[in-house]
């Protein structure tokens, strides 16, 4: 199997840490660069968390670039300490990496990597889309140069988690998201519809804590913090699995049950719909017939529960990207 060259854009963040660990554990992913962006924490803190996780995983050679501090319009709002902790990783103190961040910005790194791996690079975006929009502005040919973009973001048929209609990664920079959704590339979105339906339970956290792998144990500790936030939503100690699910879908490591390819755009206006991902699902009752101009694959439902696969990969029991086949086209519900 030839590993897929992959650029990860993240706001590390507890579930971002899960996604990074998942990708590092996968022989089918070749992480060639990581950019940070403000979201859960500032871009600078996110880069430090990423470097420290890479060090703990024994992969300090993977380059990390700091990305945008502020969204395209407005300024960084201070992040989500109530969800991810003041340091973004649930207060867990990781050994400090001695590796420095790259001189280039995250957007510059993405453009450089797209030229270095023409037609091959997969972009996985699990934070606000500021860096990706900036890269598009730097290199308008980016959509021709990359193989595809998979992003965690949006709320399609379910409520948002920041406003009644907006999910955090889109709500934190709707202008950037609007540009990214409008660009002519193969886009897969992994919205709250599917990430809130796939839950990591306390039994999974205990398995991570019992591991002899330092990264798995650190993730188990971080999840203790994350679970406290989600207890207020689900009524028990557990969490949604937003970002690792996007990583797994980018690697085609999970089977998709409902994933129509539709027209999609982001509301970047100033009304109550700001940050909404508006996807044309009007064909849902007749099996999602092909739509003219449709380019966005919207993952709404998986075939199987994601948690066992995630834990198996994090504990080294199975490699990510092995065994599963992703449905290539629209699949009726
Ligand atoms: C998304 O927002 C962030 O808090 C998470 O890391 C995830 O990327 C979920 O809405
Ligand atoms: Ca994230």
C-alpha cells in the first residue's frame, strides 16, 4: 500500500489530539505537514500542543507551521477552555518538545506541499478554515493541485453547537468556510450529524489509560476533561468524536451508509443563519438523485459504530486504513 501524503490543519484541542494520534498510528497516512489555526486555542498554543504530541509519539520530524491567529473577518475570540481546558488538552502537561515550528506560515506550507505532491496531497482540516482559505488566495490553482479536502465541520440536519445552526469550525470563520466550500475541489464534509452520533464511552477511556503507550495514556487523561463537558449534553461520561472521525474518513477507513454528493454553501451573512452549512438535501426521499453542480460529499451516517475502530487503532491492535471500504458515491438512506 502506498501511503497517502497528507496535510493536517488543526486547532489542537482534545479531539484534534485524537485525530493526530489516529493518523500517526496509520501506515496508510504519510503526514507531510501540519498547520495550526486559532479555534479551540490560539494558533500558537495549538502548534505547541501539536509539537509536544509529536514528540511523545516519537515523530518530531513531522514539520509544524503556525497558521492564522485571527479569522478572515474579526479577531480570535479566546477559544473554548470550557470544552478543551485552558491549555487545549484538558490541563494535561506533556513533556515539552525541543523542535521549533517552521519559518513559513501554515498557508504557505500547504501551497508548497501541494506543489511538491501534485495531484496526490490530501488535506484534512479539523479546525476553522482560515488557513485553507488563505492558501486558496495564495494559490488559486490549489483545487487542481490537491487530491481532495476532508473537513470536520457543519451541522446539516441537526442543531449547531455554537448557534442553533452553526458548528464551531464554521462559526469561528464563516468567511473562510464560504471560500473553501465554493472552491472547485473534491470536498468531503464530516458534520455534527455523524460526529455526535458516534460516541466514545468511559470503557474506551479506561482502555486508553491502561495502555503501555504514552500517547494513548495521555489521550485517556485528556478525555477525562472532555467527558465532563459532554456529560452536560449526553447525560453520562462520554464524548463525541468529531476530529478523529474526519481523519478516518479521509483515509477511507470506515464504511459510509449515507453520504450524498450535493450542492453546499456557507452562510457568511450577519443574520441568524451566519455560519450555517446549507446543503441541498431535497433529494433525500428519493435516494439522492445526481445534482447538477454538486461537488460536496456530506457524510451523514456510518455503517458501523466508530469507537471500537478508533480505540483499536490508538492501541495498535489494527492499523487505521485497513480493511474498510468507503462508498464512493451517494448512498441512499
Ligand atoms: C469541532 O470544534 C472543535 O471544538 C473540535 O475540535 C472540532 O473540530 C467540533 O464542533
Ligand atoms: Ca478541532
